[in-house]
């Protein structure tokens, strides 16, 4: 198992996912809130969760389980996602319980993940693929400073999705666009 950095923000801990996070992931994916991901069976949810775990071992990075500081309960999954058929490196996010929405957790975690992608992973560019009807996710991308890139390619499994391009953290520090 490749060691993974643990990120800390003002209110959150982002840690490598593991088996203890399975139930929260499964329950989210099989709920109406997770419908945008198109996973409709426990078997498909399991295979996707296993892919999240394996992504770390194959690439040395992946999405982090998001927890509230001082708790170990998973409230979401946020971070780098770079399967071989993705045209660009992505930062993705999902917050599991509706009770955690609207509190800025996704913003706080995604901001840390974008920063990590640019500063630590040394990515040249970062995008987020957003389903066209996922207005909350699009609003989050915009809040993070990302801009819609209509000319960017999408993965085959994300046809029709919007592509939001994230600015480099140093551009945000200076108030510039990417």
C-alpha cells in the first residue's frame, strides 16, 4: 500500500479511503443524491469503491475520504482522479449526507485538493467534469475560480458533461484567472 498524505483544513481531514468507508460510499451511490454517477446496484458501487482504493496503489494519488476534524466518519470523497481513459487530470467531489451540504465542506476540501494537485503533484492543468444537470457542482466549480472550457474533451463516460478548468493557486493568490 502506497502511503498517502493526509490533508488538514480548518474543519476537515482528508485521508486515504479504506474499508471502513465502504458503507457510507455505498449508501450514497445507491441514493437519489448519488444518481448522477449512474451506479444503480450494490455490485457496481462495490467495483467503483474498489477502483477508488486501487487508484492510490496504481497512481500514487487518488480521492481522499473527507471527515470532519476530530471524527473518522466519512462525509464525502474529494480529490484527484486520473483513469487512463480520462483526457485530463480531474479533481472530483461528492458529499454524502444532505445534512453536510451548504456548509462549505466541499469547497474547503476541493480547494485543498486543487492546491495539492498543482503544488505537490505538479499538474499543469486541473479540470472537473460536471454533469449538465448538477447545478450545485457547477456552482462549486465556479466558486473555486474554475471557468467553463467548452473546447475541452470529456471522457467517453461523461459525454455531454461540462468541463471546468481550475486556475493555479498562485493565480488565485494574485486574483488572476488561469
